[in-house]
């Protein structure tokens, strides 16, 4: 995780990465407003683009198709000149090209939470196709373990969202952005 200051000349976008339930959308929208930047939630944008819920995209087209569309959207955003706060889907870091595109176009903040917190927020995982209903804790744990190094590879900084108010997390992310 290099320091954000090494990337100041190219940091147009503020990328929020992290697991489902880490707080990307909850923090991203008000933060964008505060920073007077555009806001994109890539899942919501994909749902609008396809006219389908994420769970329907997974069941009808499959995960590889979803990942391709997700990467296409991410590349478009990364290459755009207008600065955005982007709340990404939890699996965006699976693609090495996605990680590079984010790193090369902005400041990447990894919103982090422990397993119990993530499960508490995601609940019964309605609309989260990768979290099995049979054993959501084990599914989430496995994803967390599999992805840990990828989040670390993509991120400039890690910010905990455990037991913290949204305003508090926002203030920390804003400080990182201002000092990038
Ligand atoms: C996914 C996370 C989801 C969504 C899709 C896959 C993942 O987004 O993109 O269900 O692979 O972790 P959120 O992280 O916004 O829940």
C-alpha cells in the first residue's frame, strides 16, 4: 500500500473498495456531495444500464458476464476526466486490470470491517448472489480471505468502519483525499 502522496498528480477519482457491507455506498454518496464531486455506485449503475437487479444478472448471465460489464464500466470511469467518488462492487479487485486502472487514476481507499460486522450489515444477503443463504458466515469469510491481498494491492490506505459513525469515517477519508 503506497502512500497517497505518491499519486497526487493523477488522483482524479476517489475509489472506495472493500467487501459487501463495508460501507462504500453509505459513505460514498454523502462524501461526494461534501467534496462537490460526482458519485457513481457501480452496482446501481449496472442495474440501470441492464434494467436488471444484480442478483438477476448473476442468475441469468452468470458471474463472468457481470465481471466483464463491471470492468467495462470501471475503465470508462477511470478514463473519464470528470472527478468522481466511486463506490465499487466488492469483487472489483478480482481483476488485476481493474486494480491497476483504479491505482492509476485516483486515490483508492479500502473500507475495512471484520467478518461479524460485515455479516451484521449484509444480513440475510438479499440480492447478494455470492453470499450463500445456507451459510453466509462461511461464504463471507472465504471471500474475505481470498480477496485480502487484492484489496491490499489496490489500496493507498485502509480505513476501518468497525463501530464507527458514517460521519467519522467520512472525515477520515476526506482528510486522506485532501492530503493526497
Ligand atoms: C459482489 C459485491 C456486490 C455486487 C455483487 C458481487 C462481490 O457489491 O457487486 O453482488 O463479489 O463481492 P457490494 O460490495 O456493493 O455489495
